[in-house]
C-alpha cells in the first residue's frame, strides 16, 4: 500500500492507529482514581507529542541519516512560529496559510544556513549551526523587534489588519471554520476522554510527516544519506556530490522544524524568541538520541517519552511521594522522599540529563535498541532464533533488496 | 581616542573570561582530543565555589540583644557569623569581605578533584568515540551539573561582592591625561584582567618550562609517537584535565563580583567560548587567548552607540559573524596549525 | 594517443619535489603498472589523476579532455574509478547497497533527489548490482553488513563497486598491500579475470614485483618523482637503471 511493502505498511498502520487512539490510550486511569494525575490525554500535552514528534522526525532525517549534528534547529522552529503568527495578523486565524508560509520560510532559511554550514563537517558544522541559531536568537530579541516583537513575543492584536477576517469570523485559530480549541469530551464509565480538534489536526500532519520520512528512509536518496554518514570519501570517488545530498537533507529537516513551529503557533497564537535558543535545539537532539537516532520510530518515541515524563515528573511533589512510600516505616519513608525529591518536580531536567548521559554511554541505539533487545530476548525464548527485526534501524537494515 | 580606549578596557574583562575558558577548552581538545561541552559548567562550578565559601564564612548563630529592639518592640535578634565570633569582628569581617579572593584557595583543590573525577569517570571512555558522542555526553553532563547547582542554590543570581576596597572605580582617564570621569574603570575588572593574565602566563610557563609540560605539548602535536616512547601520556592527560578544570573554575570564582552567578551562566559562556576556540584555531593555545581578548574587545566596540547607529544589532551578533567568516575563509582559525581539523 | 595522457606534471610539497616532469601515456584496454621505491611519487601521481591533488604545472588528459582542477566526483563521472590501498567501502550499509550506490551514480549522475520512489522499485539497478556481485563471488553475502566482511571480501566488494560503474579506466592503489601470499595470488587471479573478461583499462600502482609482472603489459618506473623508464615487463626486468634505482635498493 502507498508504495510500501507489507511490513512497512503494517508498521505505518500501527503508527496511525496509535496516533488516532492517543486520547484513549493516554487516559488509562479513571478520573476518580488517585493515579488520574498521570493521565496524559489532555489536548495541550497531546498536541505537544505530535508537534515535537514532527520536529524530531525531521531532525532525524538530517542527524540520523547523514550524521551531521546540528545544534541550531530550533532557529527553524522559531522562524516557523513567527511566519504563522504573521499570517494570523495579516490574513485571518485560518492556520493553513500560516503553515504553508512557515514551511517555505524555514526552508529558505535552512537553505541559506545549510549552504554555509555544510561547507564544514564534524564539530565545525555543529558550531556553525550553533552560531547561526544564537545569532538568530539574539537578533530576534534586538534589531528584529519590529518583526518579532522582542521579549513580549509576537501575538495578534485587535488592531491588526487581518484582511481575510470576515465580520463575526472566528477569533481563535481554526482550519476552515473548525476551531482548534474545540473538544469533544466523552465520559465513559469512570473515564473521561477528550477528543480535541487541534490534536487531531496535528496528528494527521504528524502521520503525513512520518509517512514522508518513511518514504525517504526507503528511497535511494535515503540510502545516499546513509552512505554520506558511512564514508564521504568513497561517495566522491563514486561520482557522487555529497554537498547537495546533505543540503537537501538539511533543508528538509529545517522544513519539518518550521512546520512544527507553525503548528505550535497554530495551537496557541504566540511566538517567542526563546523557542530559538540553543537549549531548545538541544532538546530535539535529546529526543532523537534518547529514542534512537537513525531509526524511524526512535525520534517519535523520544519526543513522546520526554514530553510525557516532563509533564508527569513536574507534577510529582513531596506529598505525592509521601503517598507512595507511606507503607514504609516513617524514617525510611522520609529518607526515600529526600532521595527522590531532587529528581522530580522542578528536578525533571536533572533526571533528563542523567538519562541522556546513560543512553549515550550505554545505549547508543536509544529506546529502540532497548525494544529490540527485549524482543530478541523474547523471541529467543519463544524458540525462533534471532527473528529480531532490524528493518526499522537502518544501521542494520539488510532489507532494501527484498 | 578616549572612547576607543574605553571600549578596549571594557572588552578586557569579558575577553579575559573568554580567554580563560577557551584556554581550558583548547587544552582539553588539544591534549585529549575531546570536545567538552561541559566546560562552561566548570566555569559555573567555579563561580559557585565562591558562593559556597561565602555561605560558609557567613554561617551565623543567633543571639538576642536585649539592649536593642526591632520595630515591633521585641528584643533584637542579631546574627553573628561564627568567623566573627572566633576571630573578632575586625579580622572576621575582613575574612568575610575577602571571601571571593579567598575562594581561589578553596576552588583550586575542589576544581582539580572535579576535573580528575570527570576525566577518570567519564571523559576517558570517550576518547575513541566520535566527536558527536563526546559532544552529546558532555552536553548531558552540563545539564546535570547545572541542575544540581540549581537544586542547591536556586535559580536566582546570587550577589557575591568583591572586597570593599575594590568596589570603587579607577579614573583611568586622569592617569593618561584625559579629562576626569571620561574613562572610568572599576577596580575589580582591572583585578580580573591582571588575574587572567597571571593564570594565562602561569599555564604557558608550566607548559614551556616543565618536563611535564613538554610531554603534554609533544602529546598535543603527535599523540601516537609520544605513546610509543613509553611515556604514560594518559596519566598526564588526567592531570591536564584537572588543570583545565581549575583554570575554568578560577575564571568563574573571580567573575562573580562582575556578574552575580546563576546556574545557567556556564551555558551562556560555553557557546561563546567555543566560538572563541574556533576563531583562535582548534588546538592552538595562543590562538585561544588572542581570540578571547580580540572578540571581547570587538564585542565591546560593537556595542558603542555610534556603531549601533550604522549597523543596528551588530553588538548581538558580531562574535558569531566573525566566527562564521573565519570558519569559511580560514578554517584552521587565526593561529591553528595547518591540517588540524580543517575539514 | 592513449586514453590517459599525463604531460609534464610537477608537484611540490614545500621543499620536496614530489613529481618532476612526469609524462605517462596509458593505452586503451592495457594494464599499465607504475612502480617505484617508497617516496617515488606513485601515490602523489595517482592523487593528481583523481582530483585529490592539483598539480602545480602540467596537464592530465583523459579521453581527450582535461581533468585538471575538477573535483573527484566529476572526474569519476568521466569514467575513472579508483580502488584504495585499504578498501574504502560503506561499512554501515549492506553489501548489495554498497554496489547499488555506484549503479545509481552512473545512471543518475552526481546528484538526484529521488526521495519518493523506494529502493525496491529500482529493479534494474538491483539486478545490475547483483550481477556484479555474482562475478565477484559475493552473492551469498548480499544482505550482510559490509563492515562484517573479511579483508579479502572487502577488497572484492570495492572492486565490485568500481566495476559496477563500468569505468573506462580503473586505478588501483597497491591492491595487495599488506596481504598474505595466498590472498595476493587470489587478487592477481581476480584482476586477471577482470582484464580478460572486460574491456577495461587498468593502471596499477604496486610495490610487489610478483603482482606487477604477472599482470602488466607495460610498466613505468618512477624514481624520485620522475619517470625513469617505460617499457614491457620483459625489458624492465633486465634494465640496469631499474635494477639500480629500485631492485638494487629493495634488495639492500
């Protein structure tokens, strides 16, 4: 189906199903239970899953396939957000023109930055992208204030022209009249599921983005990108010009970032320069590595993982901890709470940093590798020797000729 | 003329910080071949050594002074630092006042130990891994370190003043025959610059005149050969990492009166320091120092109103702009050796 | 007029004259060896041919066209493939993919953004790659990682990658360097087979006299950056100058 073989099709369908049922799957605890706070099926968080998923999928096309580590991708995210908000200001709250402009501008911006940065490789490339992103960030705060509205952030004001906004038209973001913040809340038994327009809009785009990346991974172009990572010298002595390949990958991933930025602004019509800071670029690097760079599912898993636990961990406070450890004797309880305390709540970043280090040190394949190892363990016990599926890990992907 | 001089002076303190951090980065990169994204965090840890010492010195006990009352009419509670109680208010007060310079003594062993621990525990295992992995793991470490500091010291900047006698400013203009109040330069910045020069001089002398330094320099030039000579280069590299950590830490200690330290100051300086290293030439120590001062001064010039009127926003991007131009036209940097990381 | 014509090429590295007025003419469909003691300039010459180095003066003509100043990938596209001293392959890719890439390069040129069609849909490319791999007896390892191959298999894979491009000139840089005698003999057989079954011009840089004399039809001897003599293997063997410059030195 859709130009994919049976296994990829099945893989894609699973992803589609998971995405569509997210509002149910992430709401496993009844509203009345004490665990309800670990439900993640509310619109804002789900939207973030989809948006950061797109961001990470795009980043993975560059880093996962070519090995070029960009530390400046947040700049494209920011550009996408600004472009979209400007469309809101000039036209109307329909998100479509904004998203289109976001992809185009971030693509052009990526073309410019990529053209210069890709003249170097390795650490120099990382530093060049970092320098460009910091430059954009600084400019957004200073000279470009007329475009970015500086520290306040860009937003829509009532006196903005909004030429296409009809009398009595929607004053929240929407897609052809369907407001993004509209939700259908369905109470089923003790559970409560929220089906939000914004989430499904992001989800459909995320699925399309995932599908496109799947096609790129399976295409000759994707193979060339992996060849760039593997051996550039052999590439040029095989008559291939590596520069346009890496540039194309850079621009595509920049456009993904721009799209993600546009979607962020579409969910909440605001754009601030902090989205462009290099720590934000670092976040997408974390997501991709944590999930498994160079794999199809990795970046999505990484993005979901980080955003989910960011949300959960920041909710855990000492009261919750005391609740958990209440069955222990008092002294031990207090001790455990004291030990765990720095890692939860506001300490989420500490946990994230540690986790990230552990992954880089021990599990360069990320969460996907964990999954593969578990599966191998499982299948070996089941008696089928080594049925592990390396298909979704291009590093070991002997599938092309099937 | 006086305006130019003023900008040069203004650029010196930031330039000193850049130069010191970049010096450590280059030492580590040149000797160990490791790209250390946690180096900014070491600078930050140094600054918090000063904060810690200040906290220790001002550790107080509470007494009730019946002779005075607070605004509610209750007897006044007086906090007396133990130091003052032990050494008397005069000496004790002076010790507290001098907590930042004293923190140098405190920071050296602390930072060297941290450096040793980092190299032995983590960096060592990444010598043979790709640069991307080194960047990633040290980036993770930087996050961990800054979050730990945030946990203990909070997110707000902590004022850490210089000793009383250095708080004023020097009217530099008068010394050079200009009108008074034209070139005013805070004493502490002058101290910082001189301190930086001393450290830089010390590191260079150490590398030049000690056998240890000679081996390290040889290792920077050609690691394999030195290894073949049967010299235990790895142990020396551990020491080198400790020294680099100490240099970054001391730069942080002395910087605290200029900018109140906060947990993310390391990240802020890190990006710029990397840019400095690249401009100076990857692996070139004099290059790092030169580029540090050069970029610090350049930044200060770019923030002149006259310049900003012509090129708005130039002060925000000048360093990056220079780095990009250098990387594209002369990838080995100002003083880098030919062929070192040129690709 | 040979397919490859090198005229008056000079290359200097600082104070070292690496190549001094080198002239070389390789005839079409011939196997031409370039030999010489260490530091004679063999590798420098090869690097000048493939665009890695640019000579200070002189011309390099391939098939009547100058290749000077062109980038390596452009030179390859004119029909020159190169085998390295240590095999340069795509270690992270499968054996089959390794050979498909040069097939794509030959068909689509230096760059093409074919990002949507899947690799599986490229039947003809795959068949072509498989055919070459069968010729190189690697058909059992199509789906293995290239990095997992033995050194000899890597050499054969690299050869397959070059042959898949159907180059008009194949440059080999010490193809038997560091090999055991048995492997060297295997490589000689392989090259002989390529010579006999394909219309291909080969230029071999080699240290090992055994290899050179079993394969080459013409031999150029380089010494200190300049060509000493050029002749058939029979004549080279007895040539006094060569004995002096090369064999004499090699045997002490």
